C-alpha cells in the first residue's frame, strides 16, 4: 500500500491525517473505563443488628441472600437470615433459622437452595484460646422450607456448591484438637444429593475460605496458611480433578484468598487482603496487584471482560468496588460510605453486592445493591468532534489545492 499511494502524502495531507488520527480517539470512551451505576439498593432490618454474608443469582432473575441477625450486640442470639428477592431486590420471602452463623448459599437444580452454616465456641486451654465448632448443610425448597439438615462435627464450612450429578462440594476446614501440630486442616468433601459423603480430601496446616466446581467438573479451593490472622501467611490455591486427586498446589505472595472465579479461558482470578491476582490453568502466576488497605471479599467476572473486586476498606470502613481490566489495572473505583461489602455476584448487565449498612454505632441493616454496567456510545462522547476536525483538515487541503491552481 505504501508503494502505490506514496505520491499523495504531501504536507497538507500529512496534516489532515495527523489531525484525524490524534483527535478521533479522544471521542471514544470504553465501557470498561466507566463506573457502573447503582440501579437499586435495599435494606432488611429484622433486628437492630443484621447483615448479609453471601448472595447468589437465581434462575428466575432474582437473588438469594444469606446473612444473620442478632437479638442484641453482646450476648444475643445469632440467627440465620435467608432472603429471596426479585431482580430489583424486593423481598419475596424471608426465613430465620436460629442459633447459626452464615457461610454460603446457592440455588440447586430443583429450584431450592443449599445453605452452609456453622456454630463456633472458644475456650481457654492452658492459657491458650482454642476454637471448636460444628457446621451444617441445610437444604430448602423453593419457598425456603427446610427439607433436610446434615451435621458436620468439628468442621467450619466456608462454601457449598452444587455439582452436576446432583450432589455437593463442601469446602472449609477442620479445627485440629488442642496441642496438635496445626490449628486447622483444610478439607473438601464431595457428597451425594442427601449430603452423604462420597469422598473427602484434607490438607494439614491450612484453611480453605473459598472454592467452587470448575468448568471441567473438577474443583479449586483457596485460603491461607494463617487462618486466624489474615494479614500474614501465604495464600494458596489447590486444583483437584473430578475424583478429588490433587493436580497442583501453589502458594502466592498475598496473605489470604477470600474468593475465586474461573475465567472463560480456564484461568483463575482471586481476591484477598490487600492483593488480587490471576493465575493460569496450571496455577502459575500471571500477575499480582496490590490494593493497600483493601480487603477484597468478593471477585466477579465483568460482562465485557475483566473483573470486579468488592470488599471493605480497613482504613475508612467504607465498602468499595473496583473494575479491573484483563491485565489487572484498575479502570474504575466506587465507594459506599457507612457500608461494608462482604459478597458479590455477577448479574445480567452488572453485579449484585451484599453486606451491611451502618445506621449508628449500635444499629445496622442487611444490605443489597444492584450495579448496572453503563455503555458509552463509541465516538460520540464529544458529539461529532472528530468528524468536524477531519472535515476542517479536508477543507484546508482543498483550499491549498485551489491556491496552487
């Protein structure tokens, strides 16, 4: 092409081309560079102290949220709070389950829900604080009525995910007995549809905070080597096949993994305290990025590519959401005053955030918000500006030709 058209590159043509090339991109605004809009936000106040810890989309376009409510700040009973909403966060029904703390919720293939919950106690043994507890898997129908309950003694469940065969993957950790070599042992258990264990795998000396079923039917879990101080330690990811055999186990510079998502090309993005990262399908680090002072409790895939990380800023106590491009660069940043964000999920055209809204030092409400991705029309951010300049350049060119004639 250069050879055939070299004769037309006179000075006035070069000027016109430079104006077009330089100015036209100024009118293009990528959707990934624009913060989403808060489409709706709602609160729920069964008691003076309530919050949501998990949220998941449902097949009808709505959401299922799991949290808890306290009867009083100190010494009060903590009850599970299971809330079904429509696509705008409007309450459809609420169920309370007494004397449990929330961990995880997901819709099941029959339109019901699987809930992961736990209880925990702390005792002093030989002047050391020791934690023990019990977890529960609770299956409900589509209206929140309990169908069955499975007890998991000595375990702290972090997440429960339905599997393709109608069973469940239960991920968390075991509290090791006092004077053991380790405080915790990470565990993943595969169950049938009634929550009867089929197999389990354990990993001493670590705790698992997150995990899910991968696209190929295997599993990935993530967490930390320091379960009771998430400012230190080594974050880890463990990849397993469908039978629970370990494919790889990698540690990373970040102190903890709180959440993981699988990308469309089979890689894994994670978020935690002060760091977020991307690894390839073999667990090799692609990039790791720092977000000083921020705890990324949730990560979700952006509809147009890239990632969204949400959580809470330890310095200000504000909730945040970050839009991240494919290279890990922050494209947009939203803050939510007097709000802590503990969970998030992708939704059609945006995201759903879940957490707590602080009304006063001793009053809080469970909170949900929907974010809608905004799309700027391409090159009309400055209407017709590129075209006007290009036209002006062309007029200059024609005027030059007329003068020479």
